């Protein structure tokens, strides 16, 4: 059996999207390892793969390595290219001719016309079939298409889906502060939902928690999640999630939990959404000017999205 390794960038959301790729490789007979420091803690949710924290050691033991282009850590990418050049595929979520090296025959560049999760799965399906010399007949094509976005996810047996029908998770933070809706609006939203009879929970990373302790005085819960797996379990047993473009939204999509993503760009949000369950995206109206050089719609998107609009969307998904 051929061995393949996938090396995502540091963010867990990207690593989660790449689990669709891992599943396509597995279907075609690869033994797959995910080399990543953070998604490692979700390994019990994905028992069909190996998970290791990233290290340059033992890279030679893999028949092929898939490395996501890191636009921040360019030096790391270049070092790895030298080490594993002959069996390396660079995955470009957004390929830029002027910024990156020319594509090699092994590289994977995603389509602009599809959500990233779907484009990844299709590209890895094609790669696997070509490099393992497998012919896909019409029946197999239908089966592969119907399971295109599968990740190999297995839910721990002790968990109950949507166990708490009134629990709403509010995720007010993100790895990129520029993607975040107004803190005050999130708090007002949570208080409004609480007054309507919902159990509202403010969810932030442990390192962010100190800045959010004040919400407890407002009667809002602020649970401490020691691990990413604990956080995933909490989402799985909740019924709704409202947040920014972040890992939490991807997990909600994967777990089929109704959710709302507040985003500065409808186009980008559609591109990066999880695609497992429809993401209800709220972004500024396209009628607001977004002229080049000013980008008012994106720079000040928080001001253009009202609490009323979020509540209206929440009511619509709750009633469906």
C-alpha cells in the first residue's frame, strides 16, 4: 500500500477542509498521514488516518507528500521543496502566477468556480486515479460523486447530536481580527437570544478567555475547552452556532449543526465555507460601494450588518 502525507498550513480550518482530500486518497488505496500540530487533537474523530505532529523527520518514508502552499511561511515551503522535490505536490488554494513558482505536473491548483472543499476532493480524486492507474467506470463515478465531501469522520459513541435544542454557541473571535463582527453586537445578540429563551454560550479560545470573562456578569456562559476535541463535542451536542469566518463554522457545517457565518465578503465566504451543510452567510449588501482603493464594504462591514438582520436569519433557519 502506498503511503501519502498531507501537510496543511497552521490554521485548523484549512486542515479540516483537507480531510476531504485525505478521504479521496484513502478510497483509492493510500495509507494517509496528516502532519499537523493542531488538528492532531481531533484524531479520535478520524480513525481511518494517522495523525502526527509536523516534523521533517521520516519524510522519506512516504511515497508522496501533499504540501499546502503557505503564503506566510514561505521559507518553510522552500525548505521542504528541496527535501522532497521528486515526490511532492504543492496544493495552491489560490494560485498567483506572479507570486509563486511555475506549476509542476504534480502540483494541484484549485478551481475558482468551486468551493475549496469540493475542488480539493475533485482534484485528489483525479490525482489518485491517474497516479495509481485506476480506471473509473460510470457506476464508480456516481458513487464517488455522492461521497465527494466525505472526510472519514466518525462521531464518538458517547455524544448525542443536537442534545441541547435551545443551546446557541456564539463565536465572536477568529484567527484574523479583521474578519470579526463587532464585539458589542455579538453581546447584544446573545442577550436578545437569551431573553427569547435560548441558552447562549460565548465560545473563545483559552488564550482569549481572560478578555471575555466579563460576559459571565451578564448572565452568559463562557465554558473553558481544554482541547479542540472537547470543543468539537460541545458543538456537536448544540443546536445552533453564530460566528465569524472561523474553525467553529467549519465544524458546525461538518456536524450538520445549523449555523450563521458573519462575513465581510459573500464571495470569499462561499469559497471557503465547509460545504457539508449549507452555511447561512450574512455579509454587507452589494449595493454598498466597494470601489478599488476604498473597499468600504469590506473595511467597515461590521457597521453594515445589523443585529436585526442576524436575528431574522436565525429565525428563518430555526423555523425550517
